[in-house]
C-alpha cells in the first residue's frame, strides 16, 4: 500500500509552488516548518553538482559540504519527504554519475545547472504523482512522464544542446564502487565494501569462488561471488535520449529560466 502524503490541495496549486519549481537558497522559503530539503550544490571546480537531501538546517549542511569542497547549496526543493525525491533523482540520472569515491551516486557530471534544474523539476513531479502524494486527475501527469522516467535511465539529454553521459569503464571493483548484484534472481544495486575476498563458501560450506562484501541500499550486506557482480555503468548499444522540450510539452508546462 502506498502511503499518501498530502502536499497540496490540487495538482495545479503544486505546479505553481516552490515545491515543484524549487528556489534559490536565498531567500529561503518552505511551505511547512517541518519540511526538509533536496538541494543542488556546486563543486569548487564548477564541473559537477551534488544533489542530496537534509531534514535539518540547510546552512549547517552547507558547512558540512564545504569539507568535501562543495559550495553552500544554491538551489533547493522543500518537501515533506526529500529522501524519496533524492532517490528518484539518483535512479534517473545514474549514467551521469561515476562509480567510485564518496557521494559517487550523488555527484552529476556533464549537465549544466539550468538543464539539471529543469530535469529535476520533472522528476519531482513524476515522484509526487507516482507516490500518490497528490491527486493526479485521470493520471494525466503520470501518463505524460512515464515514457521518460518509467523505464531504463537515459544517457543523453537534449536541451537545445545535447549533453551526453561519459562512458565509464570500471571492472576493478575497488571499495566504494557502485555495482549491480544478481541477488534472489533480480539485479539489485549496492556498493563494494573492502577488498576482494577469496574462497567464499555457500550454505553447504562448499567453496564457490572469490567475491566481495556488498552493502545494499537498504543497509544490509552480504558476501557475493564475483560472477554475480557487474558495474552499474553498462555500455549502451543505443543512446536513450530525454528530449526536455518534448517532455515539458507532454505535460503542457513551460520551461522556466533560472533567476539568481
């Protein structure tokens, strides 16, 4: 059963709010004092952006980010559940990340700020209607956005110019690498923890090969034989393209230019 969060009285009200559009961090506004934030922060080298969330003081989070060479968040979306918004963003834009290092699934490359914000706005809208946080009469917005966000992630964004994700080759499986794991007959995402382990055994105490300790996104971890592990960044035979103007038109929405 999907838990419904009442965020607005109508979808029209939501689309005219900062919960959809987002806002620059100054001046900071949110509809309810207990809402948290999903945010975009720029790295000091200005070539990448981090998208994360916080349920406490956004200024305090800015000080923490500075330790990792990210500036204070510059654009935010207030939400009763920013963690869910962040999850959908990470899943949708996974090919624009790189597999190793701290925050590996939260740092995005090759997308300019204006385009990134406009993509995130649609992901927020898709999340809100998919999770039934607000009524979507006749499933209009869900049906309009499902072709773009309901299937495999895209690796190209068309927004006037074309922005393409880098081809990432990672087969060393160093600690921290994001991977796909064949677990209980499904491919599940997780992260390598530690070094390669030799001579893993199954429940019958039989050696089944070498492998790695995998920390799954739900916090659990298991030792998995390496032939069930592969990089999350697969080579794509045919580009999957998000045409941003086409997606906005499908929703009968205008693309809004950022103002700082």
